[in-house]
C-alpha cells in the first residue's frame, strides 16, 4: 500500500510541472486579445434611457383674504347697592336714681365669751429642790489650802421645766472667794417648778450656802 502511495505522489508532481510549463509558454498578446473580445461583448448592451422629467406643479389658487371684523366686548357693570344708613342714637342713657336705705344694717353679734378655765383644786406651790447643793464638790481648792470659810446667798431663776435659767449673787463673805464655785454647782441641782392653777410656771429659789471646814 505504501508503494502505490509513493507512485501516486510522483505522478501528481509531474502533471503539475507540465501544467505550469505550458502556461509559461502562452504569449501576453493572447491575454490582451481575450480581454478585448470580452469588452466588445459587454459594450453591445446599451444602458437604459433616463426616465422622463416630472410634470410641472399645478398652480394653487391664492388664499382667501382675511377680513377683519370689529367686535365689541359687552361688559355687564354691576352697580353695588347703597349701604344702609345706620342711625346711632347718641342720647345718653337715663340713669336710674339710687335709692339708699336709711336704715343701717344691724351690727354683727359679738363673739362668744371664752370658756371658763377648768376648776383647779390644787393650791399654788413654790419651787422645790430635789437635788441639793454639793458643798464638798463646790469648795474651791485654794480656799481649802488657805483654810478660808465663808457663805454665799443667791437667787436662782427656775423655768417651767425645773431648769436653772439664771443666778444672781445677793451677798458673799468674803467677797469673790466662793461666787464662781456657787454659780457652777447650782447648774447641777434639780428642782420641781412652781405650780399655778394646775400648771407649771417659772419661779425663783433663794439659796444660801455655808462653806465650813470640819
């Protein structure tokens, strides 16, 4: 099979070579003659005549003339009605006389009297001492060293709660030695306040203190 295939290729190459050799022997004049004959055949056919020109356009009639019409606008004028006249009465109003009642109004009743205080069967009571004056605690140390003795009389102001509100020294002997000691110590005393009409009231208490060395 391969043998025949090689033979076929060889024959094809020989034939192509002969064909090319034959074409190379043809003269150029022969090609020019063929071109002229083909051109003559094509030239015998004439081109078709051109189409006839279109007919001229018909003249149109002139447009009608516009006639101006005068128009008048009709406007209905509405006449407003006349305003009604308002008559204002400027007559001042008649003042009615004020009638005064000559009888005065009765005075308001007096307030009721305060209720009577509750009856109290308790008799009045003065201030009472409940805690005594402590002389040992109040005795000044300097007076003890000097072996001084003396006395102080004072008036104590006791309020409604039994507290000492003030101290007034009425006399002291020797003066100024035991006054400050008395004023300090009376603040530690306790009292029952005075009583008046079954109520606690403020009062006074007279106090005399004797400073003695035993």
